[in-house]
C-alpha cells in the first residue's frame, strides 16, 4: 500500500486516501530508510482501507501539547520512551489496556526494561520500538600502537582508565588536541556512569530524585577529570564537534578518537563508511566488573483525542510486532548484501524479533571485527537497565543534564550543581499530577 506523506504530522490528516478510507495522522516519525518503509507498509495493510499519513520525523513537545489542547491531536505519536510518563501524567496519552486486550498484543515479546519505561502507575501508555544499547567502542589501531588492549580501557578500574586515557590522548606541538583518549560522553551518559557506581538517579516508582547522592558526585568529579586532563571542556567539545562522526572521515577512520561509550547503531555506521577500521567493542562494566547497559529508545503512543484510536492501536501493534521487524530486517540485510556491506543487525525492543534477526539474518562469518562487536552488544543487552517512567521525566532529565553542563562550563562546582539539580528535580516530581 502506498504511504501518504505529510509535512505537518499534526491533526486529522489532510492527505487524500485513494482507497476511500480514513486518513490517520502521526507525529514524530519519518520514512528515513527501508526499515521504516517496510514496517509502515505492513502496518497500513493491517488497517486498510484506512491509511496513516506519515508526518515529520521530529517530536515537538510544544506543538504536541498545543494540538491536544486545541482538539487537533494526531492519531498516533512517536516519542522518546523517557517522555511517555510525563505526557501520560498530564492526561495527553491514552492508557493502552483496552487496546492491548482488544488486539491480543503479546506484551511478553517486548523487553522488560522497555516496557517499564512506558508503564506509569501500572498502566501501559506506549508500545516500544528500538532498543538502543551502549557499549565501549575502541580504536584498535590506536590501542595496538600504544601497546594496550581493550582490557586496559575497562570501566571497572577508574584510576587505571584515567591513566589509559592519558596515554592514548595525543596533542599537537602547540598543545591542541589531536586525539581524544577516552570520551566519557557526559552529560548524555551520566545514568550509565551512575549505575556503574551503584547509584539509581531516581526511585523505582519515578517519584523521588537521588541526584545529591555522594556516589553521583564521585561520578561527576571523575568524568569531569577525564575531560580536564584532555584539554578542558572548551577545547574538548570544540574538537569533538569538528568530527565527521557519521561519514567516511569519522573519528575512527581518522584516528581522532581512541575510545568512548556509544549506542549500538554506530556499528552500522562503521560498516557502511569505514569497514576497514580496527573496531573493538566491549560491554560497559560497573566497578565490580559486571556488564551494565543503559538502554533507551522510542515508543508509539495514542494521544488523548485521537479520532481513530482503534485503527491507531492496530497500526502500532503491527509496527512493533515480531513478524514486522523481521520483514524489515530482511529488507535491510538484502540491501546491505547488494551493496557489498556487512549487516550488523537491528536491535529492537522485541525479543522474539531479535532472536530471529541475530539467529538467522546476521551473518558475519569472515568479518571478525563486526562479528565480535555484535557479540559484545548482545552480551551487554542481557544486563540492560532503564530509568523508570516518571510523571516528570522531562523535567527530571533537564535538571541533571543542566547541572552537568554548568559543571563542564565552569559555572558551578559539582556538589553545588547536583544539589541544585536535586532541588529542581524533586520540586518538579512533587508537583507532577498524581502525587
């Protein structure tokens, strides 16, 4: 079935449906590749003669809330799972209990961590999509030249990691950065470092902040120290922003970065743009050496005020079902083979889909670099955790990310920044609906 393309993505749908059925609108999703196209085609087939008009590829919070308030909400919305609790608590997303029961949605197929992200007060408000895992990626050539192995960059031993980062960092004769030894990826990956140090930044029910924990202060001081020993935030950030991160001149291919924690999708970027690089991957570990994995992703939800909730439910069920993911992965695998490139898989929140994808479709024999990297991601995935759904998830994230940014920019010392973040976050959580 042809997909109706729209540019606004909000409202009742303005495209013409040649089949004569209803036209549903969506927000936050775009047809960026064959994985999206195959799945949308199958989902539209499931609701024919109705059809979804795919809107823009960016979720806009203000636009979404305005549309719901004005009675012009989209029929479906695609958003970060960490935001689901915020909008659910405001009454802008529908609980999916009836949808799940009516359509026989098998919730056991989804990964528990992903389902937790979209569950608030025991009600499910979204069906999860991708499952973005984080592992430590390393420049094998840089390590070999320094006489080091991946074990030297283990996140178990922080003093040893700092020493290894210093050894791998390179500067020009005039003192400018020429290679980052280890990028801790803060503020984005602060929850990963926190978990490594035994800290849950927010309570399991998503209503109590824990940003003034002394162990989190230790995390911030350590990761800040890594950056300071590599030139300080200004020089570090400017150098990092100069990277052609997703192109052929990426920092691995050009030896500008030795190691950093990164989402799994970067394996596909490397396979596509610089398959010759000596890429190494290993799970991020806590300080006891146990693998941990901060998993994130998006979800499909149905806004309050959707004019076609039953069709929307069938559509999002189909989009996230195992057979749909497998069909999309097959299309991706065939395209990669036709282009003479490695297929490193699609990491989804659907366990059943991944069993088929990585059990049958990912074939990396003769490509040890990517075979090993994929194995590292799959190992890490077994220890995945997420931040729980929260009625003030957006405000909570803003509080801790802003705190880290103030520290990096030298505007506030770590302890004071985290104390301020704790107060801001808890105030938002205490005033959230349902408290």
